[in-house]
C-alpha cells in the first residue's frame, strides 16, 4: 500500500531545446511553447487535485519558471521553494551551445548518442576558453555551492546522479517521511537519476528512459520507499507518447 506520494516535472521546452542545442548549465529561459507546457502541467496538477507543502527545483531559470507557472495554476504561489545546484541539468561540458544535429553530422549519430545517453561516458570538458565558461563558472548563483572541487566541467549521467542523490536522500526523503507533499521541478537528467534510483533500473535501462517536457509524473511509494505506482503521467496518453518520441529524436542528424 502506498504511504508516500511525490510528483516530479521536467521543465518546459527552453529556447535552447527549441534550437536543438546542448544546454546543460547554460541558463536558457523557457521558449513560448515551454511556458505553455508549464501552464498545461499546472492545469493537469489542478485537475488531478494535487496540492503541496514544499517544492524543490534547480538553480536554473527554466526549471524555476516552470515551477512558478505550475504553482500559479494550482493557486500555491506562496509555496516554500528550495533551490539547489544538485538538481541542475547534467553539465554538457565542451558540447554546451552546440547544435545537436550539427554535432551528429560532424561526429556521427552514434557518438552523439553515446555522449547524450551513455551512462558513464562524459562529453569533452568545458575548457577555460569555451565561450560560455565564464558565464557559467562565475555566475553569482553558485556562490553558496558547488565548491571549487565539486564544480563540474562535464558530466556523464553517472556523475549527475552521484551529485543528485545525496539531495534526494538527505533533504527530500526526510521531508517525505515527515508527511510533506512534495513537487520537484527539475531537468531530464537529474530527474532520471531519481527515477533510476526509485525503480532500481539498470544502467542500460535508464539510457532508454525519456522524460517529456512539462508533463507531471507521480510516484506512489510504500513505507520502504519502494514504488507501488511508477511514473504515472498526468495528461492524456497521446500528449505523453508524442512528447517521449520527440525527446528520443533529439540526437539525430537532420
């Protein structure tokens, strides 16, 4: 029997999603379509009758704006929100800012798929002469963390999960156990880390797990935090399937 319920949401389409660029820690805002997705996600939460005690999000604008739009729809704009770099998107290193289709044409679709979807192969690191190095590395939002030792120059999914799960275990789980109803608005790869952990997915299985943008999904967990219900999307089936197919197509050469 389910004892805990938690709702997660990948941010709506960003300006860089729209341009098919590797975004990572670059602070792209939501596109017009992304704002609509976030509003629709909020409406889906409202229609399903959800309300929350606390929300968690990343330090990146696209996740925060998605959360803000959702909370407006459910009438909870004053909800306490906790923000952490540990929920940030995976750091795409030297690929940051590159168009995914152009990168596929240059390096081959298989290499791009490895960089995007392999569990433990990071992309090339972001060097100091990268056009976005200073913008990201010296951003004042990171003054309280990560530390110099923790600040990534690139991340595999494995590395992303390694810095996301401590936040899940040390902050979110105790709140759940205290009876808090929680909403997490974050990114495809940080959320995949939580999904992999909850569903005990293999490294290979998580590579094929595509989370659509802007569609909330629910986990119902037993007293041992084992799923009774996994990844129940809030929205009609057609919308969910289209979104998943769209995410899977991102790394193909046009």
